[in-house]
């Protein structure tokens, strides 16, 4: 396997729900639409996820610039929507279905290795934290232990504020939840019976791949030994932290990002996150003194609830991210980071977020304080049109 240095090649995976064109209900037909789907080797590809109403679009071969994916990914969205139209369905963006009862969700039926069955036996998968999630996974490479440790430390510092630029999940159970990133609020407790699986979402600082395997993976596997005596889940992908090393790929996968309303928005947010991580990766001094996990977890909790409006009053954290002062909002911190680091090609959509707020905030305004089921359906149908047309959601 070719090993790429930090930021030399990039990978992205974006998840969408399958919903009815008329009624917006979840449709568990991923197996049907993926059957006989012809994907040339090395091209963009579609795959299944844990639940049967979710599809994932990804670039299997890492590339130098995410910009190159915008038109090909939009073409894939168009083609998949045409395929789904034959079943009265279409793709829905954002990070959660607004009224899915997770007890009604159906898991992927093909399970030759017993993996899905083991998850269902060991964890409570009939919850929002398992059954109602759509996210963006960003894969960043590393070549050796030195790059891994630096990249991991830079990523863990950016993780707490990702909801402040990427939150898109304010609605569940047909109501506003009070959290702009309810997906992460549900996700962070989905393995509560086995707390070593997800840790605190923010991973602890670590110095090498060997140390990660010994200090994080081995205890995690041991904690499930009684529940999983066959070792069906004894693989690194069991790790459910907000960023997980994929040592088989020599990359770290960032999992905290909500799916946005269109491909351009997905890529813009991903590029902003990568730019912020790169900025910290290249900054020698702050990485020499790792920040404690508990203070990062506290900031993450605020951003999960309030997104760009979360108050960050940890002066040491702000200093580590190069922002002077004792306090600012998470949105102001992002404006500071992007002012120093952003590739100009993704500025237009980021300017919209800076001006009008995260997609979650814009959805809240569109819905009003106490939206009816009909109002929610109308707004989320509009979001489906944004995905289909490659257009941003209203300000």
C-alpha cells in the first residue's frame, strides 16, 4: 500500500438517507438500489451503511484536492436520484431524518460474518445514536509515527468546534430538540454500556501507533471480551471516537461532521476542517503541550448544543488555536481560523455560514419555534431539492 504524507491525499465519505418523494418517510431499499450497480474500479462509489435506508458516496482512491470531486459527486447524486425515482424515492441530506422512529429502522440484511448481528446483540441499536445518523467522514493520511502523532493532536484540537461550522441536525422525533447537533448528542452516548468504545468522543493524546494499540484499542477489545467471545467485533473499526486511526490505510478518519445540504457545502465544510487541522499541524509550539481531554470535551458539549453561538471561554484553548483573548463564540473562532488558512475556492459557502449560521441554525429559522409535522416535511423536502440541484439552503 502506498503511504502518503500528511495532507498529500484526501478521502471523503458522505451519507444520505433514502426517503419517499411524496411523503418523506424513510425507505429501507439500499440493498435494492445497490444491487447490480456498476462502479468502475477507482471511480466514485456507493456503499451501504448499518441501516437499510442509508447510502454512502465516497472516493475509494484518495485525491490531492477535494475540489476535483464536486462535479463528479453531483453527477453521482443525479444518477442515484434517477435510480431511486423508479422506486418513488430520493436522497435526503442533513444528518438525521426529522421524524424517524429508530425502533422501525431496518439493519442491512446481508451479514455473512455476523458483524451486524453482533452489534445488535451487544448494543442498543434501535436508538437515534445508531439508526438515525448521516455524516461526513474525512480521511487524512500519515506516513509514519511522527506524522501520526502530530496529525492526531492537531485533529483532536479541532474536533470540539466542528459542530460550530457543520451542525445540521436540530430536529428529531418531529420536533426541535434544543441541540443544533443532535446527531452528536445521540452518538456520544450510543455505547454507554461499554464506555471504552467511544471514550469521550475526543480521543486522548497519544504518541505513536503502538501506544494507540496498547492504550486504547487493547482495553477497548478487552471490555467487550465477555459480550463478544468470538471476537467478531475485535477490529479497529469498532472504535467510535470522533477521530479514529485507520492503520490499515495509514489515515485518520474524522467523524464529527454532519452531512450538509449539497455537495458544494459538504466539500466546503470538509476543506475548512482540513485547513484548520493543517494550520495546527504546522504550528510547532502548541502541539508540544497537549491539551487535556476534559477541557476539549467541555467545549464539544457546548458546540453540540449551540453550534456557532457556543461561548468558548477557555483562554488556553483559544491560545492554542492562535486566537487572542479570553473568550469568543465558536463562530468567531472559526472566522479567525479561516481568515488565516482557508483555500479561497471554498470561501463562498463558508461566507454563507459566517453570515447566516450553520445549516442547523438556518433550518431552525425556516421551521419556526413550534413547527408542525407538515412544516417539517416541507422544509426537508426543500433540502432534498437543494441536494438534487446542487444549491445552498436559504439564508
